C-alpha cells in the first residue's frame, strides 16, 4: 500500500473518531437516564422492569466499550467495561442500590473527563502486505537456487541471498518480505541464522514468517529455532511439496484474489473501524449491522473468514454461528467472535458452538489483522486442497 493510501486510511479513521467523540455526550446522557430509572430500593432478581433496564444498560455499555476502544479511546473503554461489569453483577454485588447507582454515575463522570483530543497514532504499514516477496538466505547456492526455481515457477516473487551477514547489512534497502527462508548454519557459525533473525527482530519489532532450514532433527535444535522466532522448521533435504505448502500458508502469490471477510456487528462504529484496518492489509471486507441478513450475505460472498459480535439484540453471535455451521458451505469456514465481555463460560460456549477464535474488544489492530489474515490464508488453502483432491 502506498503512503498516500495509508494517509487516506488514517484520515478516515480520524474522521470516524471525531464524529464518534461528537456523539459521546448523547451516549452518556442516555446511560445516565437508564441508571436514573433503576429503583433505589432492593428488588428481587426476578423483577421484570429492573432486569429489562439492566439488560438495556449492559447492551448500551457493551457497545460503548467496544467502539470507543476500537478508536483508541481506551480511558472511555475501560470505564465502560467497569460499568458493564457492575450492571451484569447487580443482583450479586454486595452493596446497596444507591451506592451502586453512585458508582455508575462516577464512572460516567470519569468517561466525560477522558482525553478525547489526541489523534489516531500513525503506524507503519504491516510487513505482511509488503511486496509479496520471499527471501531465501542459504550459503548452499545449489539448494538456494533450486528453492528459488520452485517458488518462481509457482508464481511467488522470490530472491536468494548466500550470506547471512550480507543479508543483515542490506535488509533495510530491500522490499519487505512476507516470508524468510533462513538456513541455521553458515560456515562454521552454527547459529548464524537464528542470530540474524534476532538482530532483525530487535531492529524491526515485527517480523514476517521465518522458516529455518537445518540438517539437525533433534529436539534441542528445534527448540532453539522456535526461541529465535521460527514459524516453521524444515530438515534437509528439503521437500518441494512441504516448502510449497508453507509458502502458500505464509506468503501471497502474485494475482491471488483478495481474502474475503464477512463481519457482523450491530455497532456501526466498530464495523467501520475494523473495516478500515482490515482493508489496509488488503482484505476484502463485507460488513453488516443486520445479523438476520448474515446467512444470505455469507452465501452470496462465500467468505474465507466470518467475524461475529457475540452480543447483538436480534440474534446473538453464538446463535448465528450455530446457524451458519448448519450450512455445509460454511462448516469449515473459520468463525472469530468479538466481545467486550471476559466471562470464561461465554468463551467456552462460543467455541462449543462453532467458534475458532475469541477476540476481546477493544481489539488491538495488529492482533486483529494478524489473526484474520492468518485464518483467511489457511481457509483458502484448505478449500484449494479439498477442491484438488475431489474426484473428477
């Protein structure tokens, strides 16, 4: 993605945030009205009016915790999360109703005082998008050239380097790769590869996938590679089939169609923020705030990954996942849940009903994009393998 495009994405996020901040006083007033309507005396847990008010309050604060955090308003998000917990545990919280209402009011006051003037932090472009390159670093020139030929013939954009020290010196001048294939030993230095990767990691922070090559198959060698940041570990002689499988998993081929993501959330702010961030790394995002239309939309676009908010008014994310799983078209499609709640029983239920992952709002943009990108790749590759193995 060009710098101009990145600037446009940041501008879109900043505009979304400013519009959201302008609407926050309205949200706070709505919450204060709900809190004010809670009776000041103890009522039994089966009280319909009280439970209805608490349910509305939890839903409103759940949306606030997720959407504010997605836009970097972490002070607001944290206070909203505390307010949501207080509302959810109303009947078991030991304090009297007046004290609990006072605590809620103080949390609203805290939100009003939060700093909302800062701008969206500029981030470097994710390395995974890069130039779709694979770097091969191996002092065995014959093997390096052979792997280079395999990758080029398969449609990957690959380069070979024969010295780890030279590669380290010139790395900053190269197009960032999606994957590095690195030999462990160079000459008499039996740990040159891992040392090079460590230095790159210290310099860059985030790294692309690293595949270590070695003649050693023992546990200590594999463990050392893992600790150095290995994504995979291949033992020489290298299998072409295995190398191709890994390349398909970690690096995009030229002209690969964009991975399709279906995102369902009743909160438009969360949808827009996540859409901008996922599109920034090259994903095709179809976002809807109408969960009852999700099945029809999924059938139309055939997504590689489905992202569902758990708490939605018409149908919960877990219910929607169960319905999607009933359709054979989506029985192997990864489903990732988003939620502002941290209850272990909710997480267990979401996995039991067909979820593959569980991301807490406010989500970290890097973690969200890495999770979705990785699952989309695996999903697409699995479909390709199933298609290739089908008779006829």
